[in-house]
């Protein structure tokens, strides 16, 4: 099956349109989510809590060399 130049052109146009459409949907969704998060975080404070825990291992190892 041999494709004509017109068919190849239509296929390329359809693929480019699909890629552009998907990119626009992803970009608009990301921007909408970003604006929503930004709106919901206005006039709010974030608190960070950092805790540290330390422990000491009291295991003792005695090495007695054999002469």
C-alpha cells in the first residue's frame, strides 16, 4: 500500500493536532491545580516541626587475642 503525499500530509496534520491538544490539556490542568493550591494557601501559615531522637548502643565487644 503506497501512501500519497496528500495522505501523508493529512496523517502528519492529525498527529500534530493530537499532540498539541494533549499538551494544551495537560498545561491547563497543571495551571488550574497550581492556582487552586495557591488560592487555598493564601493567608495561611505553615508550621514545621523537626524532632530528633538519639540513642546510645551500650553493646561491648571484648576481643581477647590468643598467643
